[in-house]
C-alpha cells in the first residue's frame, strides 16, 4: 500500500469526504501520529485510509484548525449561503394563515380609522 504525504489544502473533495467518514467526531490528539520523512525529519500526521493508499495528512496548528472547521461544517451545519432559505419558506407559508377568519384585528387598525 502506498503512503502518500499530503496537506489538507491539496486534498480532493473525494478525499475530504472520506476524511469526514473516517473521523465523524473530528480529530483529537489520539489520531495524530509522528512519522519520520525520507529526509529524517519528524512529521505530525493523521492517517487517511483508502483502498489504494494511506494518505498521511500533515498536521500543524493552521491545518488542524482548517480540518476541524471542515469536519464541523460537514456535521450538518447549514452553510452560510443557505441561511435564510428556511426562513423565507416559513414566511411564505405563514401568509396563508394571515387570511384566516379567526385572526384578531391588529390593534393599530382602530387608530387609523379615527384619523
């Protein structure tokens, strides 16, 4: 099995999805391993296993924050561009309720008639 060293920023969307599947609760210090590189340097990584290879995803404070943010957003959080769609749908549905005969008149309606 190949061992490939990658940074989180260079992962494909498919590999990022596999990362989400492998670490559904996020990463913690128990997932981080220290491995030697070919140059004899020590590298902190998390392992991402696929059928073809084992990806060693480099971990540093910046990449850790980026990975954590990605995994948190994939947990079902609503992306920023989708915020408000549900509110708009709810408001459109509420318009039907405004035509209900059982609704009480607004208090301000009486003041407008007296002028």
